[in-house]
């Protein structure tokens, strides 16, 4: 599918403004009001190229404490050279402004989740009214999109893509980002990714790192992924599409699971995010304050730790880690890739720290 709008570039319009080809606009767009009647404005940068092409949005901080994606979107908007841009880039670095200001995940208005409120309704809750403004003006006009997230507070994720891989256009977009892991799902109802995709614009979610901080290695890898997407869709035609070295697509519920605590206590994680763990290997240990009772949590299958606990205290039922299954061929490719990186002196960030592993069966 080619996202061409014609022989000439077209203006981008939103309620209250227009961005002509060759123009860039920085906007503070009002989506709601505070208790005092002051406007709640989201920052938006729209870069309209002089050449025709697709319209893509980059969004972040739908959860107000998820910060890594903010810097990705800002750098694409303000640090990259877009002189030869084909198409339009809509940059939305902070969707949940009230949550961002409070440095919390949800809107501080009855704790509503903005990322369960799309496509929104203009006569409904405050969250759905905000979502409707964002959706109608800046998401619905786009041909495709990338929505950046991190893990929630107390947990951390390795960089991976979430997309509905049954949709060929979403699968194309997901693969072009160049991540090692893609988890296939439609996403919960009301999420930005699902609702924009069902509205006709394939959209993927990028998960990376943890809340409340900038993590430079994740930001840099995500920027490489955006550059690869831009190359795939000829937005920046001269850039290369990235091949990550190895890839696994997880599209079966049996191939992924969250391991949860069966006892309350203090947790010692034995592996970091991105580690390859073998079936039966103790991933973590839960102990009571006296260390008189130990519960070892073992890997149910051989796989990759996509997400792990950072906060070492749990109640029964709390999530400990997110593991995805890897087959033998993928495990061999992963180990070759990491061995090559070590040979080349490429120091691996925490999400890719290796651990001693048994011989491949």
C-alpha cells in the first residue's frame, strides 16, 4: 500500500489551523480546561514536507510518567534535518499533559486512563473529551502512527514492538521498526493503537525501559527504529531500513506469559530484562523478612525476559516478569548476534546483558 496523496504535497489541516507544504508549526493546542477554567494545552509540532508522501504521527506520554518516548519525539521534531521530507510528520510528545505535570500515569481527574479513552467522545467524560480532540485533529488525518510507551512504575521492559500482525499493513510497519521482538495483539479496547488502527491508520506501540526517567540507550535505539520506518515508507528515502540481526514474532498466547508472585515478600531477581533463560531456571526468589521461607520462581519454558520487576517488594498476585518463548533457531541467532557484538567490542546496555547459559539442547 502506497501512502501517496497525489503529485503534489498537500496542506495539513486541523481545527483552527493549516500547515502548508514546506512549513513547520509548533502549536500548543487546547484540549480541555482546568478547575480554574484555564486551558489544558498539548504541544504539537507539524512538519509538512515539500514532497508528497504519507502522514505519520509520533506520540508519547499517553501515560504521564512514561518519559523515554517524549525525547524520541522531540528529537525527531527538532533535531533532525527534514529538508527532503516526503509527506508530513505530526509530533505529539506529551499527550497526557495533566498527568505529566503531576508526574503520574493517569489523568489526575478521577484517575482516568487516557490510553483507554480513544477515539473519545465530545459529550462524555473528561478523558474521552480530551481523547476526542487529539484523535480528530491529529491522529485521524494520518496514514500510520507510532505510539511510545514504557513499563509502569516499578517494572522495566526491553525495547519491543506491539502490533496486530494479522493486519498486513500493521505487520509491515512493525517489521520496519527493526526491533528484535514483536508481540502480536490487537490491544485493549480504547487504546490509541487499537482505535487508530481500526480507524484505518496502522499503528504500532513501542515499549521501552521504565517510567520517570530518560534512558539514553533506549532513546537512541528508538530513534534508529523511527529512521528505519521513515526509510521503509520513503518519508526519508535516502535512509536505510534496519535489520535487527534476529527477530521473533510472538503471536500465540501460549508463547508469552506474566509470572506472578504466589507469596508476599522481598524479591531478588536473578536475571535482567533481555536475558535468555532456560526452562526450569530460577528467575527470582521471594523471601520473608527473616529469610526463613524462600519461594523460587522458575521459567515455565525457555525464553526471553521482555519485562522484569524493579521494585523488590510484592504482594501475592503481583507481576514478577514477562517472558516470551524462543524456539531453538531464534536462540541460536540471538547468541550469535550477542557473541558478534562482544567480539566487536560493542558494550551492551542493561537490557541486553548476557547471563551464563547451558549448552543448547
